C-alpha cells in the first residue's frame, strides 16, 4: 500500500474517499477548518444529505470516533467519510484511533482504492500534530487491505508535513506523552503511557482502573470480559 504525505487543501485531492474532520452536526459546518472547506466545495446538497442522516440515523449527532459516508457532490472525490475526532482536553483521546479505523472500514466497504485524511482533531479540537502523527503511524503499522491501494495524508499548516514525515516515514521519536507507540504500550482509552500500563491482549492496554472501566463500557463483550478478568487478577 502506498502512503503519501502532502501539504494542501483536501477538497482538491483526487481520491475515491476524502475524510471530513467533522463536528457532531456533521454537515452543518460553516467557517474555517476542513469541515467548512468541504461544505463549501461540495455544495448545499451535502448539507441536505447530512441533515436527512441526522434525522433518520443520528438524532443526537454523529458520536465521537464514529464515521459515516455521504456522496461528494461537487468535489472530485466519490464519497466523503465524516468522522468526529475527540476534543483533546475533554474526550478520551483514544477515540482518534477509532476515527481512523472506522473511516478505513467504510472506505473498504465502498470499494475505495484511495482515501485522503486530514489531521483529524488537530485544529479546533486542539490535538497536537505530534500525537496525530503517532496515532497515524500506529494505524498504518497495523493496517492491511486487499482493497485500499493508497492512503494520502493531507496536511494544511506549514510545519505539519515535516512532523508527519519525521514521525511516520523517518520514525523519529518526538518527545511528548505518547512514547512507545510502536510497542503498543499506551492506554487504548486516553493514549497516555504514564503509570503501569496493563497488557490486556495484543491491542489493548490501559493505564489505570478508571480507563479500564471506561474501555470496558465501550468495547465488545469479549474484550469487556477480558478487561474484567485482568482487573480482578491485578487486585488479587
Ligand atoms: N484541507 C486539509 N486540512 C485542513 C484544511 C483543508 N482545507 N483546512 C484546515 N485543515 C487542517 C487544520 O490545519 C488542522 O490541522 O485540518 C486539521 C483539523 O482541523 P479542523 O478542521 O479544525 O478539525 P478538528 O480539529 O477535528 O475540529 C473539528 O471544527 O470545523 C469544525 O465542525 C468542525 O466542530 C468541528 C471542529
């Protein structure tokens, strides 16, 4: 699979799917950011489709970490995949992983060969570009697809492309909270590496009982049971 890192405007990228860094009212963005550019580029038909989806499927808005596809209307892409990233200071940051995984799953379901991502959550939602790059590096390390041939990472601000090049291609270890991403020794719920992370299985580690419980609420029964038994083991 080809990985391209470019600087530019995602609405101009010719990919089968482009990802929208949306808010809960995912078609309604005005003003700056990716969502505003996508809304202006796609046109009013996009807003209508999003409003219809909100009425029928998401009466409380699109939940953080989830994703949904619409047509792309006046944009060169075939579809837009809308996902709501976590707000850095108030949401579980691990939901950023869900955003990428859900977008890739939907792209595959729609037989997209190419998908373009913006740096979700790194604008209005306040996530650092270093954290974003490390999450993307983790996603790319684990992702294999028989359908997707190219993932295009689109950076907008000066300097952001260099951070992506450094962390994703050159594998430079930038100093911040998210070390050991490649060893997967980070909390799947909050992304922190502080404390004693508990290995749950190949993919799931948590850093505290509170995060374990939160993860438990979010994940499937199978993972939930595994977390419960690990918590019990750690108490004994
Ligand atoms: N193409 C690619 N990237 C862009 C573009 C563009 N046209 N415009 C901005 N960006 C970059 C920003 O520089 C930032 O790095 O996309 C990244 C994400 O920024 P935001 O669009 O602000 O997205 P996010 O941080 O996820 O916040 C989402 O902002 O627009 C509102 O409705 C949206 O409430 C939601 C919130």
